């Protein structure tokens, strides 16, 4: 029987929300997707799983009610609390809320993390689109980049590219991830 409670996010959850998100992403391809405060969407649902007043799991849902759609902006479970059904409980609670609001489609984006991809697939999500996240690091070279007036050098850049460019981009850039869009029809 789970020992966590599900509820709406509260401003007093801020510190443990940030810690949960950071630590859950640390060993994934999103390791550098660091935020210092929870992003806010309007309208949205912000759900947390708490244990002893500490966030051990979270799911932020951005709502596009006019279109009947929603996006999981973030779904994270603290590493010490994974494999306890927290993500599934958050999803089930979120799906009930979305259905009550007339949402018909939920999507989520992830990269190559095997556990995350397997989880979305086991939850009934279907991959519908994939593209590339391309990172230019300081030692990847500057060919093709123009700097604005007064700027000496582009050190880092984050770009999107289509899959058919993957081979040539991998020759040039050392960090590339396939970004996957999963969709669940409600």
C-alpha cells in the first residue's frame, strides 16, 4: 500500500519540488534541464505526491482547453521513491482531472531514456513524432554560426533539427538527442 498522498501543488512545496525534479532528471538525457523555480502555465494542473510533507513525485499539466489538449510539462519521481507506483498514481489522477475538463488528448515529450520511454508506452502512449535536439558545445566549432555585433564567439547553442539530418549533424556536434512526442487519446 502506498504511503504517499496525492494533492495539488502548494507554494510551500517549492524547495522539495525543485529537489525532486532535479534529482529525477540527473541520470537522464535531460540532466542539464535545470530550473530554479517551477514554471507556471495558465491554465494548468500541478499535482504532487508527498510523503511527510516532502514532494516525492510531481506532474505539471499544461492545458489547452479550447483545443481539447494537454501536455505533461514535467513528470518526475525522486530516485529514492521510484518503482513504487507514484508516476502511475499521478498519471491516473491527472487523467481523471483532464477528462472532467473535456480534454481529449494528452501528450508528453521525452528523449532516449529507456525507462521513461518504456513507461510511457506501458501507460498506453504512442510515439507520434520525433525530431532532434542538437547542442553546440564550445569545442564543436563555429562554422555556420554568425554572432551579433559586439559578440565575440558563440560558446553554446541549442537547436532543433529533423531526423533526416542526424548523420551529418553527428559528424559535427558531440551531443544530439532524439526528442519523442508521445500521445495518449483519452
